[in-house]
C-alpha cells in the first residue's frame, strides 16, 4: 500500500483555494498538499501572501521566494484522513493565481512525523534548468514525495518537468499564468539517504527564465499489526485488536519462536 491518487487544481484570481479531492480517499489515508500562490509584490520583495491551512490540516514547511519573480510555496499535511475531508485553503490578499496539488497515500503511519527538506533557488535560470532538490534520509518502506514549482519571470511561458530518476511523475501542470508545478512519488523505498533528487525543467513556449522551490517528503509506513510480546516466556505474537487491558491479552499464538 502506498500512492493512491492525486489531484491538481488551478486558480486564476481566487481567495478561497478549494482544491479537488484525490480520487478514492478513505479513512486512515495520509494526505499531503503543495500550495503555490504567485507573489503579490514582484521581484525582490517577500511574496506578501498569508496562506491558511484547510480545516484539519497543518503547515509543515515554507519555501517562499522573493526572486526571480516571487511566490509563496507551502507544504501542508493531514496525517489521518476521514474520507470526507475538506480542502478549503485560503490565501490573503486574494486575486492572484495559485495551484494546489494534493497527494493521497495509503498504508502510512498515523502519528509518526514526516521527514522533510525544502529547497529554494532564486536565480533567473535559462532553459533547460537542472532542478536539484535536497533529499531526505528515509526509513525502510517509506514513501517519498517530490514537489516542485517554478518561479517564472514571464507569466505566459509554459514549462514542463522530466520525471525524477526512479520516481513516477504524478502531476505536471503549466497554467500559462506564472505557475508550473509538478509532483513525483516513489513507493516503499529502501532505508538511507535519497541524495539530491533532480529533474530537468524545460521551457516549451515563451522567452523567460525561472527559479524554483519545493519539498521532498518521506512518509513512514504503518506499523506491522502483529507485535512480539515477551515476558520471560516463549515468544508470543499478539494482535493489537486482542490487547484490550480490560479483557486480558488474547494470544493468537503462544509457542516457541525460532529466530
């Protein structure tokens, strides 16, 4: 169990950034959202956006940029989906373009924190751009998600990303209105450092340059539902469902375990 689905929603002038729910979300899934809002102030200044997480969501990281144009880049998370979740992000002041991409992962840990890294590149880079994102150190069977947004100097340009090596590109959206945003994922990775995760961004139309910002996120797998209990007796495998203290431990197996 790993990547389930994703969605991308673009906004031209909105204040309420009500994103589309990924398909098939069920209770217990884990959700990530990549929220990008074009800057209010232009190059050289802070983007000037206040972004409020959707109901039940938490902001994890900020990778806002003030050059080469300016944009707000935020990572949001909802650890445990209900299946009837809200995606009502808000930006203030409104009236500027935005993109929200949401990823749904199944079989993930309900409480353990994500491992995260952010990258910002404020250089006005000519096409093609080697988009190198700082990696993370993952645990065995973590799912890793790569989010990136270009900070375009010319709004009408269209760009696209190549897939990160060993990852699957899930979303690659060019709005033709200052924003190009992509999401890649890798399921059940091996333990260890990912190293820098690199894509190539290529301008398809137009004349401008771009910087970029985004995140790499590692989400831990759910714990094994079978645990090993030990109290000086032969090893016992006890399922959590049968571990209610009021009932006493009902063992599924109580036999010597040979390791």
